[in-house]
C-alpha cells in the first residue's frame, strides 16, 4: 500500500494551458481567485508551487492532466504524510531512463526547509487556488529569444541554473560541486549544437540519488516549439 502510494506521488512537485488570437499566442495558467481563507504558510506553498514549476508537470493547482506519468496531487497530496512528502521532494522518485516519461527530480539542495514545509501545508490543504500564485504569460509573438527567456522562468530553469544562466546553485555530491552554469565556455564546448542542448533538456542528466540534484526529463512535458525557443534563449547567455 505504501509503495503504491509513493509511486502515485512520484513527481511530488514539479510543471499548461494555451490561449491564442490571430496576432498573439499567449500561454496562460488560469487560476480562479482565492476561494476562502488560507493560512500564510499555505499561501506560501502555493507561490512556491508556482516558483518551482510544479504545476508544469502536476497541472494547475495539482489537477494533473499534463502527462500520464505524473500524478494529480489533489487526493495524493492529502493522503501522504509530511514525512513521505518531504522525502519525495528532497530525494526525488521514479527516475527513468526513458526521456518521454517524466520523473520527480531531487530538490533537496535547491528548496529550503521552510519552502518544503510550505509546500507540504499547501498539499495537505488540498492545493486551494491562491490569488497571484500563477505562472506569468509567455509571449510567442516577439521572437524565440523572448519566448525562451520566459519559458526559462516558467519551467523553473532559473531556480537551478540561475538568472541569466550564471549558475552558482550548490550540488555538493556532483563532480564540480555546483549545478552547471549555462553561460560559460565549458557548457558551450560540450553542448555545441542546438540538437545537443535539446537532447539534454529532453533526457535530463545526473540520474542519481540525493543529495545529487538531478535534471528532470522534460521530453514528455515541453513541446518541440518551446524546446527551440529555450535553445534560442540559452544561446544568448554565452559570456563574451
């Protein structure tokens, strides 16, 4: 029973809805206004859920529907104990060699204890709608670089690779002790074509156990057009 529950909660926190007009296409995560009163900690959790791109895999307010391999959290989140949820957030779950099947990455070195507690409170509260805890729209009519920069934030890349791809987030058990920057010569020497960058986004990397922070598979979540936009943006980060 516990094993089954853990499997259902597999991706316990990570990453959409689209609207379009003739001239502008905007990706919007629509969340209704806050319903009822929630505690400050639950509200924090809702904003953390947005910041760390949990909705991009688990759906807005944890409703699911993004990928068959990622569970909705409305029921599962309440059923899991705080200890179980904390373990899944910090240590990941369901690592897979198949880049089309998303898995829960290791967040232990990235998300603070306070933020984990807030996320757990939000999950146990049933993921209520909280005003303002939604992803910003993504503009698709201003070129791939603009779109890619906004996707870089929407999908939480900024949380690990830093603003402008400058890195600096610790990853103590990895060979270089940090999560790689995306602006340095080393990155562009290894990922010297668009396809190589796309491949690593799709397939992830560092498929290890905590405390190594792992790059999730995005192949089942991010579509081809968005992948190319992300690449266009990442290529602008290369240091002079």
